[in-house]
């Protein structure tokens, strides 16, 4: 019986990171060893724990994807690295593959494709480039206008920053019950399946821009 693939996830956006980690943890043959917010934290954890595959965001504070990938190639060359990005350009994909990345995934790709990419790079040694159409997805979503009042915009922004309902309630000086109601309405307006999907769609449609 094959051992589970040990995976680490690096993304500064906590809601997206925890969402992906939670979904992958339910997949047979995959074990999430840890998740961190930037390359510096990743390198520290790798001194204590071994992983086989890393899902690495490109845009992060402190130590971004490119800096981290270069450091990994020098210090942990055996680890397979799959880059994560919200948008893709051929030149960027080729640059990261040339730097040693084993794959390139769109953050809006399916969990099935993410799993496939992990297995492909680990067992087959194949490069994996996302099948998701970054640009057409973005253009399709930005053509849709969702009307939000000022309070909904504030709550949406705080949700995307990873704040809990209690924290949002304190921030806007309203009850948690009201915040939960607004959260539910936002999920419905964006036709999202859950909070993670709400964040993803908010970013793709331009309603929230992740901070550097």
C-alpha cells in the first residue's frame, strides 16, 4: 500500500488556504502536513517536518512565490512544487516552470484537478499546467454586476480577510445575528456554495483585491 502524499500549502489568504487544506484533507492518499502564510514560514516548518509536494502561492508578503521557489530548489530540491495563481500568462507559467516548478494551477480550478496534479507530479514526475481558462473565467465573471449596499461591501471585505462573524460584528458595531444574515445573503447573491466559494468569486469578479 502506498503511503499518503505529504502536502504543504502556502498562501497568505487564510480563508482560501484553509478551504483548500480542508478539501484536500478529505482526499484518500493525501495528507496535509501543515499550511502557512508565506515562504519564510514554509522554510522554517520544513526544518521540522518533511513533505513531498508543496502548493505555493505566487503573490505573498515577506517572501513571495518566486523567492521561495528559488530557495526550495537550493535547499529542498526533492520536493515537488506546484504554483498557485489567480490569473495566468504563458510567459509567467514558463518562467516558473523554468525555475523548477513541477506545475502551475489556477486557484479557480476544481479540487479534482488539484488532486490529479499532486498525484501526477509526485508519482509520475509529470509537469501539470492547469486546464482552467484564467482569462475567460475572469472576463465571464466581471461581466456580471452584483448590487451591494455599503454594509454588504464592508462585510464582504472582512469575510475575504478571514474575519469570523464575531470579529465582523465588533468591527461594524452590529450583532452577530445580523452579520450571519448578511453573510447568507452574500452567498446567495454570488451564487456561491459556501464561504470559500464566496471569497473565490469575490476575487475573480473584482469585488475584493487581496492585499500584498
